[in-house]
C-alpha cells in the first residue's frame, strides 16, 4: 500500500505515491477535498493501475471499509463474478470522456447491491491524466431492500442493544452512550460487538453507517 498525503485540515486524503510529481499530488488533492463534502460516494483511481488513490466518507459508508483498507488496492475489490467485461468497457469509455449506468458491486461483507455510477477523467494543469473519478449512489430499489432487511435484523437485538444501536445512529460516541444509559464504557463496547456480530457489520464504520440508515428510515 502506498504512502498517504495529509490534507490541509490534517485529514488523510490521498494515497499519493502512485502519482509522478508533487505538483500532480497537490493538484489531485485540491480536486479531492471538495468531494469530502458531497452526499454521494466518490473515488479516484490511478489511470495506469486502476488502484484507489482516494475515497470520500460516503463511499466508505456505502462499502463498509476504512480508508487504510482501500488505498493502494485495485478497484476490482468491488467487482462481482462475471463483471470483468463491463469493467473494461467502463474504463475504456471513461478514457474517451465518461460513462454512466448501473453496476452490481459488493461491500466489505461481500453483500452485493446495485449502484448508479458516473465516471470521468481528471487532468493536471500540464494535461497529464492523473485520475479516474467515479461517483456512485445505491439505487432506490437497493436502498428499499436493504432497509427492509435491516429492519428485520434489528428486531433480533435485545432492548438494550437497540438503545445502543439507536444512539450510534444519532452520532454518539461510546463514552457518550455510556453516560446517557448509565452503564460502563466496557459494557457499551460489549453491546457494540454483539450488534456487529448479529447484524454482520465487519467494521465500526459499517456499524455507524448502518445505524444512521436505520434511524433515518424509521
């Protein structure tokens, strides 16, 4: 996995050693920073290796990864069996100017779902191609299906586990949840582990996003 560059706000934004020059890294960083704020998933891959250089927070929530688990890894990480031909077409069309359509991807838990994907090229000031940009969002049908599955899964939680899950979805930290419920941090962490196991979340990021989705769909 490559080295990462630090953003102006101290955030780890780029896996930068796949870019040729410091100037190109700075230019790509300036392109990536606004993507931190959009409401869709965004990724940038290296044009030559098609490895991830950047992903934004929404992308991480959609796919359930941490940045350090993604940077430097090939984009085929998301592909499902039988999609190789489509991926080649997408890359080819992107290099010609852009592509958009629906694809089936998989997340860290190997769950398959449909996303709407738009792609384009990112060019440096010297006209060098420095990145392939992808903007993705789950389709409405997939979101509805996922929401129903989540509702059924949450019903398997105990009352206290649902309390913890709800507070996670409201953005509270482990320590804040402990204070609100009058229990220890260790007990909250135990509940978090039980919830992750029962709902098949592999990371804290996936748990937080799942809890947020569940809260907003209720």
